[in-house]
């Protein structure tokens, strides 16, 4: 898997020399890794939605990652690299760091939960605070939703909401 080779060949050696994933000097590694993982992301269905998002046509809905992608990337590479500016915990929330391509996929699958929201709800979620934008405090991706007052429900097999 290309993403795991990239972590082993470039990111971890960079971290071993004192580099950080959360600073401006990150060499763009988090963004590059996110792009590499986009295929895995696309393979996951949206499994939650807010009632207001379900009233919109599909193209108008915003796909939200319950655990922010930045935190998923950090968990895969090295949980101790969590951004201290966001009051993050540096402990693993999903058995990270990845030790093999298969382990990377297991961590990704465990943490990736997608939710349809409205643009307004997305803005609310992004304004809840820096720690919620970049992390899932204590591994709880839904903390940001509670803080923002945004309620989501699981999607039923027929596409409706399970309340």
C-alpha cells in the first residue's frame, strides 16, 4: 500500500529528526497522506445524518468526518504527534500507530464515520473550537456535535433516519 510506504519511507524518518506533523514545517505530509487515503475514504458509506441534511437534495449535503481526518492521520502515523495547540491527548485512540498496511486499514476503518450535515451545521461544527476541529478528545468524535448542538442519527437500510 502506497500510504504505508510513504509513512515508513518519508514521514517517520522526518519525525525521527525532530519534525512535527502539526506545525507549518510539516512538509505538507498530513495533506499528502490524506490524499493517499482518499480512496479508502470514498469506499466508506455515509452512515449518519442530521434531520435537516436529509431534507436537502444529495448534492447539497455536506459529508462530515465525525473523527476529523487530521486525527485519523495522526493515529495512523503516531498518536504522540497530536497537536498540543488543540489540547489533544497524545495517547492512541484506535491502537495506533500503524505497524503494517493491514493495521493502517483497520485503524482507518475503526475511526472513519461519515455524517451528512447542512452547510450551516458544518460551520457550527467547525466553530466549536480548535481541539474539536483537529481531534476527537478521548477518542470521542461526537463530542464536537454535542458541543455545537448538532444531533445526528444512524441511517436505516432504506435511507431514512433511525431515531
